[in-house]
C-alpha cells in the first residue's frame, strides 16, 4: 500500500513538473512570436490602423503596440494631413520604431511680388545647383530620378526628402524596401524649390515666385 501511494505521488509530481515545463516552453515560444511597434510622434491626436484595424493609443506620446511576428500594414492619420502608410516586419522579442511624417492637405503660401525687397535675392538662389547629391542617392527609382529638378532633405531628417518633379513638389519617405509615402506639397507645371528653413520653401513655377509652408 505504501509503495502504491509513493508511486502516485511520483506520478503526480512528474505530471505537475511536465505542466510547468510545458507552460514555460509555451510562454517562451509565445514571447518569440510577438514583438512591439513604437510610433514616434509628439502628437497625441493620431489615429492608428494596424492591418486595417483601428488601434487605441490612449492619447499617449510615442504609443507602443504588441503585435505578432510577421509583416503588417500600418496607417497613421492626423486630421487635415495626408495619411502616412508603411509595411513593416515585426521580429519577435524586439521593438521596431517608426517615424511618420505629416504633410498638410492644404499647404499655405503666398506670392512674392517683384516689388518685394527680397525678390531678386530669392530669385538668385534658383541659379545655384538645386540637387543635393546626398539626398538624391537615397532614392532607388531611376524613373523618379530622371524627373527630379530639385531635391533636398525634409526638415532635419535623413529618411524623408523633398523633391520637385515635372508636376509638383513632394515629400517622399526613403527608408523602405519599396518607396512609399509620396505626399504632395504643391501641384504645378514645372516647379523647382529652395529651402528657406525647416518649415518653409521658396517655389519658382511658371515665373511665379512663392513662399510655401510644409
């Protein structure tokens, strides 16, 4: 009888041990199947979609989301601006940080008249080389490169460029395997631009000189 009870205790102990080991293995496996996505932005009003499902950011700055390992689509929207989209790959047990940028759907600006005291000084800026080779080298598409008449980095970032094409001026994200997030700043006939600062550019289009915020 004692041997029978002893055997039962051993079986019970082994069963519990197997369950604990199984739970630990599953936990470790599950951990490796999930990662984190952090959206770097100081804006608390963003609307975020992951795989077309709206996620709640709880009005956090730099919200972080736990999502499964694999490839996911992300859309970040700020009211009054073009939506920012990206395809991301999440690897287990690590955090991927993304840095969206936002271009207003209605950029503001004004015409600079010849009577303006700075008109000729600004116009002279367009006689210089408007191609930043460093910015141009971030673009992989030969077709786009052939159309560019002016290019520089967007604000103080190296993962986004401003570029003038035959029909307008755009911001383009370049830190992707496939180029995404081509967002319009200005539509025109054959514009070129010069950066004034990190918030404004001068645009010359069809002999019209303008200052536009972006």
